[in-house]
């Protein structure tokens, strides 16, 4: 893959760990880490990482 293709994909793909961040923000206020992980199909470590990334921005 050429560099331009990688840059285009990075700019257009707004998901981290294959998770739509808008959906993550919607459910993170009402759900526990375990419920979020099950709902989105990711690990608990990935849930914690996403929460850190959201609070930093």
C-alpha cells in the first residue's frame, strides 16, 4: 500500500480497535467496563485504553 493510501485510510477511518467512538461515548456513561466490552466485542484493556484516549482529547 502506498503512503497516500495509508493517509487516506487513516483520515477516513475514525474507528479505534474497530469501535465507532460515537457509539462508545453513548454507552460509556451508563455501562460498566464489562458491559461495554461485551457490547462492542473488545477486551477490558481496550475499553480502558479508549476511555483514556477520550479523556485526553
